[in-house]
């Protein structure tokens, strides 16, 4: 079988599995934009991430399920979302399209936040190359960027929830987070597929430098 045919077969298997996924079906019935909402829902119920009136930053927000969920929890708060991809408009959500690796985009996001954020969410994952070492390095680079940004914008006592993947660099990132947050924990929500190496690090009670 050629490489092209293998990719087609793999895509067909993924689509078939995706359509049968109970979280995909639940999300569609509930009107959510993706199954990822149930990861955030489970973590919120465990960690009490959201409260009324807070300011939330959603990094890598498209297609918008996490912003959609957050908007239902914060009531009169505000959400600023950013992604390289376009995202359809949502009530209570201010959206910036751009690459977070570009300083100009980060500055624009910080300007919108004004006095800072109570919670930074990052569900960013890189475009996968299929080369494990390359993909792991890219994913950790994005997680480190999310931590750096959170340190720049979080109010004292704020929180960070960031997606990571098990592998090289994870322990170092967790150590770095421990320098800025009073408590750092690991979450593996049920909606995260069991074969996936994805985890979420939660930093609570940000200590201002």
C-alpha cells in the first residue's frame, strides 16, 4: 500500500470512529461546537475554574467550544479569544485572529485585557507531522508560550489551564509552573481519548513576580 493510500485509510478510520464517539454526538445535540467542551466541563466541575464576572483568555480558541462554555459560566464577565484560524462570532466573546507566536498579536491581546485576566485557557496543539520528537517539541513550545503569556497577564490569584502531551519537556514545564503558582496539578478528563497522550496542567493561585 502506498503512503497516500495509507493516509486515506487512516482518515477513513478516524472519521468512522469520530462519528460514533458519544462525546461528539452529545456535543451536536447540545449545540456545542466540538466535543472538547466536555473536557473543560469535567475540569471545571473538579476545579471550579469559572465564576461570575471574571475575565478569561482562550488561547487557540477555534472552533470556539471552550469560549462557548466559558461564556455560559461567567455571566457578566468577559472572554478574549485568539486563534490563527477564523472563528465564528460568539456572544460575550471578543475574538482576535492571529498567530500568538507573533509579538504584535500578543501585544494586541494584552491591550484588550487592560487590567489583566483571572483565567488563561490553552487548548492549543500543533499541526502534527507524524514525527514524534518533532511533534512533542512543538507542543511543549506552545505550552511554554502559554505559560509565559499567562505570567504577563494574570492577576494575583489567577489560574492557568494548559494542554500538554506526555513526553520530553513535561517535567520541566511543570517545574516552571511551580515557580509561579502555589499549586500545580495534572488532569486527564474522561473526554480525552484514552490512547491520546494529552494531559492538562492546572496552575492555581498565581503569585505575582
